[in-house]
């Protein structure tokens, strides 16, 4: 039980030890711990962010796929409609063409028939004149009676 | 103690209470005397603490902070984190001193106290072998050792009180509590009373801080010394009788039990010393 120089020495050693801990031990260890804490927090945040981004990318991809599918459906529909239209158009064009050809043929037939009738009339007229000439037994000048023959022919 | 010359109980206990000094100390206070053993073990334990923690600190800085801590580093970080929590629980300001100081005190005092768990005669006998008459291995059973800590803390308290509050603020803290009055004259009467009360409280801090630690560890050491007395009287001759064996078994069991209990005490005492230091310095920093 005594107080001596050891007290002073002890205080000096203690002061140096405090200074050393303050300078070289505490800030380094705590700093490294806090840095690690920060990194772990960052890593966790990055993982969360990555997960969130993945989820977003997935929904984005899904919507793009759906849109593409919709568009492909629309294109197919349109193509089918267009094909139908083309078939219809071709049908109606063909019908019209047929009609046209038919009417032209009918016209031609009508024309031929009226021409044949005309010839027939004329021939009948000539035969009638020849018959009349035979009946009258005299020469009838065809030129003189041409008007008459035509008149007769028109009456037949 | 050499078995050839068995000491008496008084001699044995006296031997364990005597420091290794440059010369015998008669008066209570004599600053020309120095306890070599306390200084040696204090410095040794300081180097042990500072060295091991410094190696961990350097490794923490050198190795990227992203790597996981391993082995001793985990242990050190556990202590550092725990001390940091203790400081933050009590002190809410910013200080570069308090936390490192708390860590230093806890580890150093713990190591002081831990010396108590070494077999009481191990190091003194080795020292006797190389010609040193006395050796006390536990620095916290030396009044110089514990007062060296508490007075340094006390000086830091005074320094920070002056620094944070100014001389007048510090003086006001010592004289305007616990009694105060709105009336100036009544207050003037209270000032001396307050000063006496507060000053005694203030002065009592380093004393109680040091003596609490000293008392606990000294008592623990005395128990170990007294348990050693169980087999002291018979020496090796005791091993020839059944009662001698019984005594040795009793000593082993009791010493083990006390070691386990003392392990708790040395930790608690180091913890109390640290917490009180934090509280005192926090009080020095904060206004009331």
C-alpha cells in the first residue's frame, strides 16, 4: 500500500497507449468495419435493383411478345381479307367479261341474222321479179324497175 | 517457494504482497521508489494489446474491406463493435477520444485482471529462479497501477470540461447545483454549499474508480493466496499421507471454482471501469 513513481510511469504509459489506440487502432478497425457494412448494404441494394430490373425486363418482354403476336394476327387477318377481296374482284371481272363477250356475240348474231334476212329479201325480190318477168314473158329492164324491186323487197 | 525451506504463513502472504522495487518504501508516498514488476507487466500487456490490435487494424486496411473477417480479426471487431455500442448508448456527441479510450481501458484492465488467473506462484517462482526476490504480476493490485488509470481519466475529464464548457461553465457546474434559487442572495448562500458537495463528488470519482477495481482484484488475489496455504504447510511431504492428498484435492477444486467465478469478476470490473470512464467523459462533454 504505497504511492510512488510507478504512478507517474503508469499514467505516461496509459497516455501513450490511448494515443496509439486513437491514432492507429480504432479508426482503422472501425473504418474497415463501416466500409464493409457499406459494401454489404450496396451489394444487397444492387441485388434488389437487379431483381427489380429482371422483373421489369420480363414484363417488358412479355408485352413485346404479346404485341408481336397481336400484330401477326392482324397481318394474317388483313392478308386473308385481301385474298378474299382479290378472289371476289377476279370473280366479278370474269363475270363482267363473260357478259361482255356474250352480249357482243349476241349483237354479232343479231347483225348476221338481219344481214341474212336482208339478203333473203333481196333474193326473194329478185326471184319475184324474175317470176313476174317470166309471167309477163317480157323483158323487164332491171334498172328501170330497180326502185320497184327495192320497194317490193322492203314490203316482204 | 522452494520446497527446501517452507515459509511460515506470514512470510508466504507477505512475500505475495511485496513489490519488486528499487529500494524498500517506508513512507506512504515516495516518488523515488518504483515498482519494476507493475511497470514491466503493464508495459508488456500494453504492448500485447496494442500490438495485436494494431496488426488487425493494418490487415483490415491492407486487405480490401470487402473480404470477410477471419479468426482473431472477428474477435477484435466484436470487441470494437461492442465498445462502440456502449459509447453510443451513453455519449451522443462526437468525440475522437472517448471510444478509443474506452477500448484501451477495457482491454488493458481486462489483461491486468487476467494476470490474476495465472497460478499465484508460477511467475514469482520463475522470477525467484533468476534471482528476483519479489514479483507481483497483477498491475491492478498495485495502487499505482489503478490510480495511474483513474487519475489520467480524471485529468482528461477536467481538460474536456474546460474545453467544452469554458472555465466559467465548469465553475458554474460545480457551484450552481444541486441547490439553486432565483433569488441572487439566496443563491450566493448556496454557492459554497454546492461547491463543497460537488467538489467532493468530483474528487471522489477517481478515488472510487481506482479503489473499486483495486479492492475487487486484490481480494481475488488474496483468495488465491489463501487457497495456496492449504498445502503450503506440508510441502511435498503432504503427498505421503491421505490427508495431504485430500488437502491438495480440496485446493484444486476450490481454486478451480474461484478461478471460474473470478473470470466473471475480472470481466465485470474491466467493464465497470470502462463504462464509468465513458460516463465521466460524456458528462464533461455535455451541458446539463
